[in-house]
C-alpha cells in the first residue's frame, strides 16, 4: 500500500546540489535531475501539493563561520542568502521542466522572489505550484531543519521528507558500524531516548509537539525523490505512532 498524503514539505540540503570534486557550487545537471524527479512525482500524483526547503551548505555554513570568529547573526544571514541562490536555481530547473513554481523568502527581496506570506504560500500550493522557501526563517540561530518544521506546520502539511545521504534512521552510525540496524519506523520518544540524530533539537521538538511525521530517506540514489513523493515505502518514518503510514 502506498503512503497516503496530499501536502508534503521536502527538505533538500545545499550540499546535494554540488557535484563531488567539482569547483562549481551548484551543478546544473543535479538541479535538472531533481526537477525531473519532482516532475515524475507530480505526473504520477497530480493532486500532490509540494513545498521545498533548501539549505545553503554548498556555499556557506553560518555556524562554521561563527566558530572562525564572525559574529553569529551576520554569519547566519550570509547563509540565508546562500539558500536563496539555491532556491532560485531550483525554480529555474523546475520551470524548465514545465513545473510552475514560486520562490518565497523570509527576508524580503522583491526583485527576485516573493516575501513568504502564509496565506499566499497556501494559495500557491492549492493552485498546484511548487513553493520553494529560501532565507530560512529569516532569523539567526535557526537552521533550515527548523525552517522545514516551521513551514510544514504552518501550511498544515501531512508529512515532512528529509533527503539525506543514508537510507533512513539507524541505531548507530552505519558508516562506522557494520552491524548498524535501520529502523523502518521509530517513535519520537525512541529517537530522544536513543539520541538518534534525525533533525536538530528545535526542529524535532516542533514536529513532535505538533505530531508532524518525518520520513528520512536516501535522496542520492537516482529515482528516490520521485519514489518518496509518490508514497513508496522507503526510508524511516518518525512519528508518534510508528505505524502512521502502515
């Protein structure tokens, strides 16, 4: 049975837009691939309402700059601008694939994107447009994980997808332990008690407090983004009831 949901928020890391070994921060080929996978999902599931939240780590990581001496608010604001560059690139890729989309930013920059306004974002989703959120929450000290949790709860999404380099949540680091066990589903409470790193603490608390399911999956394998968005059983479901999509 496919997982049933109508409105979803997908988190894409900035690093996923960069090709390994390339001097370019954004790979047009990777952007095109992501756009084609999203188009595949929307073609197979035309009633899906989709919001994207993109990170900026391929350009800048605010917390790393802060460790090296820059004040944290400035470092984080630079990182927010990095996410906007990624959001605009994704919009271009989606539009080239024939998918109507809008970039909405938490920091106003009306010449290149719309300001994030909840009712306007919801209206875009209802009209079948993919909404791409840039500039994080607009506030320093909050990650794009927190952005995804906040936006998902604001627009009353059914699920959050977190694309990563591993195929789900494990009981220990699978890169360091051959006997690591992957969970098909796991509760919020078990994640906390076992110190499983699903999202940062602010983001995780937002999802837990509002009973927002999180699906962690491997986005690096070709085809997985489309498969996740159409509801195929993959990755790990994190929720109050592990069988929420069973």
